[in-house]
C-alpha cells in the first residue's frame, strides 16, 4: 500500500523489497512492547485478583452439561437394538470391517477354516513379506523385513505380532481407501480443504479414551471396534499429506497441460498424481505409524495382539515383558516405514533407470524369487514346522530380563539427579505459569489470550480464540483446562528446543541422522505404557512425569521435520555462504534456520498436536486435570459426560493454540533472509 | 548383437537356477509332520455347555477369579471359553449387546447396577464371590514401624510436613486416584480438617510404583489403596484408620467424614445367560472362595509369572473339594 505514496521508485522490484522491510521494522519494534505490556497487565491483575472467578470444579463434581451428556450416552445404549440407524447403518459397517479384518487374521494370525493354524505359517509370511519388500523396494529392506519378522518369532510373539499386523493392515487399508480420495479432493478444492481441516484436527486430538466405550456400543466388542478406533486416529495423516502433495505441485506443469487443452481428469491423472506420488507415499507411511501407535489403547476393548501383552504385563508392573512386546511394535513400525519409504524412492528411480541392465535382469528375478516365495508359502500351509514358529528360543525372556535389569539400575542410581531436575523445572517454569493461568479470573486470562491472538495473528485468530475460550468456559472445566494448558506450553517449548538442537545436528550430519533416526522411531512407536513405570520411579507421580512422557513422544516428529527442512536448504546457498566465509554458528543461525522457517512452523504445529495427544497418558501418571478427567470418565459411568467434556476441551486447546501460532507465523513480516553474512 | 543375446539369456538361466534350488529345498523339507495330520485335540469343547463369554477386567485379582472359573468350565464342563479383555464399563455394556455372559468380580458400581439391572434389565446379580473388598488410606510398612501412631487419622496433621512433594503445594500429599474407583478423599481432607492435598496419580501402576519406591528408599508416602491386591504379597501396606464407617455416613458425598465401607464383591451375569441356565451359569452362580484363595492364585500370576491357565490348574489340583461344590448338581 505504501508504494502508492512513496516517491517514484527506481524499479518495481526494489520497492517491493524495501516497503515491507520498513513496516517490518516498525512492527518489530512495537510488537514485543505491546506483548510485554499485555503480560504486565496480566501479572498485575493476577496479583490483585488472585483466586477470584477461577471456575474451579473438584474431580468428583459434575455440571448440568456433564449430566446431560451422561443421559445422551444412556439413551443411545438403551435404544441400540430397536433403532433403525443401528440395524441398517452401523451394523452394516461393522459387518464389512469385521469380515475384512477376520479374513486377514485367518490368513496369517488365527486358526481358521478348520485348521489348528492360520492359512499361512511363519515361513510363508516371512517369504512373502521379504519378496514384496524386494519387489517394491530393494534388497536391503527385504533383508530388514525378513530379519524383523523372524525376530518376532524368536521373541516368542509370533501370533501376537501377526494379530497386530492384521489389525494394522485392515485399518491402514480402509484409511487409504477413504483417505486418499478425500485428500485429493481437499487438494483440489479450497472449500473442502477449509471444511475438513477442523474435522481432522478433531480426529487427531480427541483422546481415544473418550470414544472407545461408545464405539463398542455402536460396533460391538470385536475387531470392528478396534479397527475403527485405530482408523479414526490413523486416517487424518493420509488425508492431510495427500492434500499437501497435490497442493505443492508447482504451477508451471499444470499451466502447460491446461494450455494443451487437457480435461480436469487428465490434469489430475497425468500431472498432479504422478508429481505428488512421493508425498502421498509419505502419507501412507505416517498412516501406518499412527495406526501402530494405537495398538495398546485398542487392547482395552479386546483388540488382539501385542497391545494385550503390554497391558497384561503392566498390571503386575512387569516392565521386562512389556518392553519385549513394545520392541516388537517398534520393529514392526521400522520395517513397514523403511519398506514404504524404499518403495517411494523406487518409484523415482524406476523412471530414471528404465531400460538399463538392472531393469532387464529384474523381470526374470521377479519370477524366480516369486516362485521361491510361493513354495515357502505352500510349505507353511502344509507342514507344521513351517506353520508354527519353532518354540524354544529364549530371546524373549533374555530381552525381558535385560530390560528389567536396566530399569532397576536406572531407578536406583539416577533418581537423585532426576528428582532435582523435576523440582527445578516444576518450581521455575511450571508452577509460576500454572498459578498465573489457574489463579487469575477466567475473564482476565481470556482477555489476555484474545489480545495476544489479535496482536500476533490478526482478527481471524482472535475470533477463533474467543470462540474456543467461550466453549472452554461452557465445558465447566476451565480450571482443569488451564492446568493442562500450562503443562502443554512447557512441554511444547521443550519439544521445540530439542527439535531445533537435534534437528539441526541431524540435518547437517548424515552420520548423526543414521544413528539418531531409529531412536526417534522408537520414541514415536514404543507404547508409552512401557516406559511409564520407570518414569514413575524416576520422577514419581507428578506433572513433570507427564511432561517428560509427552516430550519423548512429540520431540521425534519435531526433530525429523526440522532436520528435513535444514537438509532441503539448497546446496548452492550453503556453498555461497561458505565461500563468503561464514562460520558454523553463522551458517546455522543466519542461513539454515531462517531458510527452514516453514519447517519450524510445521514442527511446532505437529509437536503441539503430539503433546496434546499425550495429555491422557499424562493423566495416568499424575498430571491430573483434563487427562485425569478423561481417564476417569472412561472408567466410571457417572463421570462419562465429564470425560467427554474434557476430551472436547483438549481439542479446543489444540485448535486455539494451533490457529494463533499459524496466524502468527503467516503474519510475521520477516522474509526468509538470503545470504547476508 | 551377440552380447545383448547372451546377457538376455543369462538372467533367465539365473531364474531357472533359483527356481530349481527352491524345488530342491521344498523336496528336502518335505519330511515334517503335516498340518492337521494327527491332531486329536481339535474335537474337544463340544459338550452341551457351548460357548461361554467371560469378561476379564484389567486387574490381577479379577484375572485369578476368571482363570479358575475358565479352567473349571473347560476341563469339567467342556465349555468353549472365550475370554474378553475389557474395562468394566465396556464389559457391562456387553451384557446388552449379547457379547459378554459374565463378570466375576464386581466392586460396587451401584450406578451400573441401576442402569443395567434395574433399567435396561439386561444383567442379573448372582451373589457374592466370597471376597471382601477393603478401600482406604495406606502407608508403607516402614512408616508404621517407625511412627506407630500414624495409623490413627488424628495424628496425620502432625506428620503432614513429611508428605510434602512438588505436587502438593506446601501441604502433605494424599496420593489418590486409580480412576476406576470412586473416591471421597477431597471431602475427607476437608471435613476432617487435614492439612493435606489430594494429588491424582491416575493409575494403579502409579500407586504401586509409589508404594514400592517408598518402602525401598524409606521415603514417606500416604495413598489410596485396596485389598485384595496381589501387591500385598510383595509389601504389606498398613491401613490408616479413618473414623469408622457407619451405615449412611457416606450418603452425602460432600459431607463424608468416615472411612470407606467394606465391599462384598459380587458376580454379575447377562439376563440371557441366566435364563438359559446352562452348566456355565451354574458354575458362575456357585463360585465362591476366600481372600486367601484369590491371593494365592494372584500371586502365582503376578509374582511367579505363571500363565493364568497354569496358575488355575495348580490351585484347582490342590483344592478339589472346593471346586466340586461349584459344579452343577445334575
């Protein structure tokens, strides 16, 4: 706008660069001042009005809303058998899903068709998986897949692993069948994209505990409920990432096909889909990961597999056995991840190498190895030794004992340090923030949040924040929400610190990446239930324990995204900066991080969502507040409505924080700086 | 030209070799037993009992009850037992949808009884298991030994400073909250004027870990717990005596100032299951045993790491006459 009043510029490009920079300087000067002002008013208000209008509600108390939600739940349950919606809609869905999953189970996991063993024994499964990994990926991942699957058998967890695999495959299959078309639609239509984004937020942040019990009411106890619980959480990444892939196809090829007079369908199938194939495979990848992270929770409604082993072991605090099963889940995740990644790389390379010698060798090998795999499959169908994994391996019990020893050692020798760490973080960071949020009157906190949203994100963000805050008040769980908010903020800050430090390190060093990445995968897929017991020993039942658990789960995502961002800074830029004589520190702070700003924003967003998805687990280890409300609501009938309200409050917190942060990032005038060393 | 022919031929020869190797492998491996060849066990479980859907709630005491009942149903009555691992709420729901036949250790749950027994009429109470459930406040044994008067609630304020933690805001901490159990503890703290704050640990795991660490390191902890529980076979927690329970003293949740009542743990079955009156129903109805019995089986499972089935077998073999009393008379 200032261009019109500015003196005639020498050339349009310079003005465009200068004008925003000037306003940027002014805003950068004033914004922190105003923010500081708002915060100062808040602290003064807190000092004066402490403890007034805090809307507190004790854990055993209910509001009319919570009672009403209880009644709704009861009514649904009472009318299940007479309502046509159930008879003709939910029952049909259940039938289809049940049939699919039971079929996969019969194939690889459960005795079926009058046989004491599944159709395919261990040898057949290992051979077919390795063959598929080689055919779609390469021989390295084929070896990894074969090794990983044999490991399940050696751990003594073959049947459990196959049950988990069957359920995961079922959930992923349905997720992709629905998710990819929806993702394409969201990629093409802005309107649909806007419509579906909050729905996806809801699906990803609504705690599973809230809908687990109602699901068994709708779809009965059995594979269908477990699969549907899993796919509610696993489908959003497929939709989001597919849409993102379609959207980030550069404009040039689309315009080119348009000018050639291609129809919309042709543009989609000939340009958009091929060009976004790699991203879509990444979506498949994330869907698998998300599905595997639901394994333990689904076990609470009788989902078969490794989750049950973990839950049972936890009843007696048997960390070793839980770890053994948790490790199998991690290995399965890593195998599936590496195979799908290799498949996406192959898609690229296959196109480039078409016609080479390797390509000509490929076809006969495909046939040869395919025959071998089929022979193995047939043998595992026919012979007992190939059907049932030979017992007698002591690897499982060895792993359990090792894990127990390590945990015992850590518990007895580290708890002095960890106690100190907990106390410092709690008194310096968590307690002040929490008292500021929970002891101020609700209207003061709301005013501060809306003010900050307006200032940092603009009017839209402020309106959304105001709406979320109003709903939080209506939920009757204001004070619990503020307690959870304090923990969420501390955890997200820690996640981002780790994300930037480790992410930059990994992004700059390929070796660091290779070493750290499996650890991150483990952090993402090892069921939290496995490490809660040692964490409880180290930090006792406390809010800090919950924060640590959230960081373990959320930091890997943030680290991976930052590392990816740093690595994708173009090599020429980095070389130019090097030539200009910048040292490592300057390179990171002036070139790589600013250029990877998009990734930092995405990392913060995903970090936040992952932290919020651990709120409930936090409730199991002493976090109290919303997490505990949800857990108690799942366990006690009369608290169901309150648990549901708490689940919604978690979603609201997520949407509010995410929209403010996103708007703030879009609003930030600082342009990505070039080389300015 | 010749080169390309030979390279085109070699791969197919390679494929042939691979295939031949596979065939040889298959022939060599053909020695093993065939699936379904000599399986004698596959015909079992076809008595008049049919399928028996037994809910298994996630705690070891329950697992002990379920293990023994399932074992007896399988071996004596030839039932096909399907155990379903479910949380209590979900298990009760299962009565209505016809997927659960029996719950064999129920702690109170008056709200669920009202909903499913009285209103929806899908469940029936079939009497007590013989186990008494005790809920209350406990301290680790070393504290009871060192501070003998701590087991009287009147002295709790004297020791409040000892129980301070990062979570209790300057007061003593009462570690609460297995989310599955009803608690009056906030009301108790308030109405008994205790200088304590209730902190919600949030899971049985967290409570057990807190007590275990406290006993090991001789640190103070005061917390909500219950018996029968397998953990007592590891550490004998000592109960703090709150003002004794009298009938009706917990009628108004906000004004509670007395200890928790004793729960007579009971068995609930689905209406359909009861009406059919099959042998499995008779077994569930007749089943009773003592806290000592349950603790024994729970210890086999939790401490000795036996499978539920093996634990049940061991107990059943040693208690033949008790089992006999549960079997259907006809």
